C-alpha cells in the first residue's frame, strides 16, 4: 500500500521536484495542507493532501490549468485542435490497412507452416518410436497449423482486394484535393470567414474551427461523402495543404 494511503492522504501529482514544489506552494497558498515527498521513482516527487481535501485540490488545479491556457493562446488553440482531432473517428487509409493485413497474412502463414511441419515431425518420431507421445496430440497440432494457414490465406485474399481499393481511394482523394486547392485558396477562405463573422479580430481558435467547417461545407457541396471519418481525413489533409504547404503539422 502506498505510504500516502496509510497516512490518510491522497496523491494529487507526481512530477519533477520543481513542478511538484510549484503545485504544493499553490495548494498551500489556497489554504490546503499540501506536502512534497520523494516518490518510489527517485526522479519524481509526490504532492499529497489529506483525503478530505482531495476534491478541492483537484478542482483548484483544474481551474489553474484553465487559467494558464487562457493566458497562453497558443496552448489553448493546440488543446482545442487536439480535442477536435481526438473526438472525430479516425479514418484508416487503405494503404495502412494493406500494410497491416500483409504483415498479418505473412505471420499467420509462417506460423501455420512451422506448426504444421513440427506436428509432422512429431508424428513420425512417435510412429517410429523415437519419442514417446500420443498420436492424438499430433492431430491437434496438425489442426492448429492448418487453422493458422487458413487464417493466412483468408487475410491474403483481403490484401488482394485492398490493392484495388487503394487505387480507387487514392484516386478519389487526389481528385478532391486537386479540385479544392485549384478552386479555393487560403486567402479566399479567410475572406469568407471574416465577411461572415463581420469582423477581422477572430481568435486562432475561432479561425481554426471556421476554416475546417467551411472546407467541409465546400467538399459536401461538390461530393456526396457519407463517411464522416473519411470526410474529416480529407478536410484535415486539405487544411494542411492550404495553410501548411511545407508539411508543418497544424496540430
């Protein structure tokens, strides 16, 4: 049992010493009984408060973090962008599925042939009395190897289907991106956003959200896309092409 539980205290944070001291000072200044102690990991320090003050301490720290984010617009925008990307269902391109399925197919096939070969060797050793054992055990091993091989063949068939899907998906994605970047520029989007908002002093968070929404709207006007994960994938790809042409990640 951790020492803070034995002493009736609750763990609030486990950080390097400088950060732990800062949290403890903040909680102490707020009227709580915060203490700092060396963690079981010698590189970190724990900040604890009495169990009865745990809820208050967590609430104070959360409020402090939100206040720091408001003071740091870049951090606030980064957090907002991250939440947007995390909340949306992740689209897995067919190329990535192809690589994963190919690896799985090879693993299943290799494992199947190895198990099958070892089962045959085991069978002949028993038959020629070079090793003790039961024939039924060999049969189970042969069946297991056969199942692995079937899984490998089945996965390989999916891989063959994905090859065609990759070409179609990439062609469609390239078509959308080429159409969009030809028809609309980053300057055009920003002018539309400022005109709709009737002001130019938009925060980075507002611009990011409005840009993505407008890109999505334009895509849906031209293409009938029902897969929201794929739509988000294309939207984010176009966003990066327009606003980060040198390949800098916008999130």
